[in-house]
């Protein structure tokens, strides 16, 4: 179930077709809600929850991993792939777009986002988005201020920090 503030975030993020969620953990509700709107989401985490992931697949850094499942979203054509991945290593990878599974200059990703993103992952997340030519936004743990330059947007009861708009927006 997605809370009202999370529904507002979904509405904001749904303007993008292809998204990468950093640090999905055991909270796939926003990713699944985006899939229900026909969006394609790849969600990464260093500790993939098997209840979120599904079947095994190669991870974004070439090791073992959990998953890709087509979401049961009625008529929506969206998909959710949950994969093992470290945003710090991915941001420094020679070709992060290929490791994520995308192609082309935008790496197959329109936006990178994180929910409850801790301070130590904010800079690598923004760097990854920059390398992919993607928009970047996140929420924090609540008690931390962003450690990267951001624009604050109030979305429902949640503050969304926008670190990067997509090129051409």
C-alpha cells in the first residue's frame, strides 16, 4: 500500500518512462506503483530482499543477483527489475548504462531517484544520474539535510530534493 505522500511522489516521478531507484531495500511500493502506471523501473540495492526481487538474474555489477519480474499491473506495460547493485561502485563504473541494462547516451534511464537516501549515498546517486544524463531526485531520512546542491519541492507531506533536471527540461 502506498501512503498519500508516496502517491504524490509517484505522480511526480511518473512523468518519466524509465526510472532507476537507488536503495529499494524492502520498500518496493513506489516502484510498483510506477509500474502500475506503465513505467519501467530498475531498482537496485546492496542487499536485495528476496521477497521484493523474485527470480535470479545477473546483477548490475556482474555478480549474482535477484531478479526481474513483470509486475501484475492490469493493462500497464510497465516492468520492475530488482537487482543487486552498489550505487557507489556503479557511479564509478566505466559504463554504468551497460551495467544497468540500458543503451544509448541516456543509458535507458530518464530519472534516478532514492527514497530515504542517506547522506553518504546522495553524491554517488547524483553522479550516476549525471553520467546517465538523467534527472535525479530523492527524499532523505528526515533528520538529515542534503549534502549536495538541491532544489526543494514540497510534494504532499514530503519534501522532494531535486538535484538534477533531465537535459532538455
